[in-house]
C-alpha cells in the first residue's frame, strides 16, 4: 500500500484516472536501470525519482567535468571531478528519499552487464556510446526486457522503445532491427566533437522518462515500432516506423558473443598525462597524434604533435607510423579512443595508446599554464 507520506507527495498522480493509486503503486514496485548519468541521464533520473519509481539503478563510471554543466543539470560547479553516479544519487535523495537508489560507479561492460541488468524491469539507454548501446540491446533481448533509447546530436534527437512486449506478449523491434551492425568509431561523431545545445538532452530525456512511466503504469501508446525524430531548430517532429526482424534474437546472441571487453570505448592501452610526461623524456621517437580540430589545436597542443583531425584519419592513415609508439590524444580522451579503435580494427595498428583524459588532463596534471577550453 502507499504510505501517508507517499499519498501526500504523489497526490497529483492520484488525481489522474489513468494513474491513480493503482498506477502509483506500480511505480513504487518498479525497478528501472539508467545507464549513463550525463545529459540524457540527468533529466531521466530527476523525473523518475520525482514520479516515485521505487528502485532506480544508476550506472556511470565517469566523473563530472566542467564542460558537463552546460547540460547535465544534476550537477553543480563544486561537483567537478566527483563521480557522476554517486553525486547523482546524493542529489536525488534530496529530491525524494522515499525510494531506493543503487549506484554502479563503473562502465557497463560485457563482464558486468548481465548481472546488473537482471535486477531491473526496464533499462534506459542514456549513453553517447555505440559499444554500450549495442551491449544494452543484446542483454535486454536475451533477458526479455524493454529498453528506452535516446540519442542527441547538435539540435536533433531521437527516442524509441525497443524489445517491448505488447498486450499479447509479442515483442517489438530491437535496436539491431534498425541498425544491425555498429558504425565505426569515425562514422558518427558525439557531442564532444560537434557540440549539442544544452536544452536538447533535457527534452529527449523527459521523453524517455515519459515512456518509462507509460510502460510501468500501462497507459497511453508506447513508442515501440516507431522512432521519434525531433528537430529543435525547425520545431519539427516526425516518426519513422520499423518492424522486428525474424533474426532479432539471433543477432543479439551473436552480438553478445562478439562484444569486446571493457571500457572498450577506451583503447586497451591508456597512458596518463604524468606517465606521458616521463615517457617523452626517455623516448624521443614517440609519435604524438592530435585528432582534434584545427581551431582546438590553435588554442593549445602538445609540443611536437602531429595534427590529423578525426574526420580526415581514413584519408591520411599512411602518415601514422606502425614501427614506433604512437600516443593519440584529443580534448578529453573520447575521440582519440574512437580513432584508436578504428585504426586497430580497420588497419591493424598494434602500437597505439590513448592519452587518458586528453589534453585537458595534461593541462591539469603537467602544465597548468596551458590554456584550457
């Protein structure tokens, strides 16, 4: 039953015939996992907590960066460098301490994904990472659970619900029904490369939270079999329909078998700024590859580094040596990780390391006089 405190807090839900006490009790008994506590995850978490979802899991292995504050509304300036998952949970408890929060301060990887997901009814994909998105899809399909998808790019966003079973128990399309195979790391840039208007993840995240509430309470029409496309600049919305493939489950099983392990958004070899500083003194033949844009390079760069912007890498691979160590860097380490993954998979490179935290980490740990942006 709902406690007196819950009846008081959720009274506006109780007034809605579509939700009422029965629907609110369903929310209270629900378990929802949110993967990613960034731009999309912040509004999703805020509204699910406010709605009274009984148990909320938060998966995020990153820390708060100052550049996150433009759109990740759970965090404040004092939270910079703090773990996102624990910081988010602390803020959410202040909003609603009647519900349970489970924190996973880690990346979702093949080794832990199954064990984490199995404890929840619905998964909300709030990542900006294709490796994790396909992992979420494949785990949810094999475990028979729906997941709510959201994606953002500059001024445009997408929302859908995948692997959702209708009233007859028939599952809807999966993410692989739309996109059977992941793109290469260079094909689809993320907001770290091209930017995103800060309001967009708020809007898309609220739409994702809405789909969760609809599924849990059994009201409305769920965005299953439809991909909602939102364009903020033109104030346009449209839907694209899709169907479940006959081999959806087979694709998911094959995907699980092929997932590389951890933190595969980051390359196998990482090097810290301090380690790189020491290494440069003993290895003068080290090749420094900067994959940022020209304007970023003009703001600051590591001495002796070679600039090959990320989008031009496929056409300039021959400029990158294979016979000596190469350290790849960008602003925070995400673009460089994608470049490394591409070079290893498509061109057989085995001599690449990623500068952990990018040139931002270098400015913080090695050269505080370096300009930051």
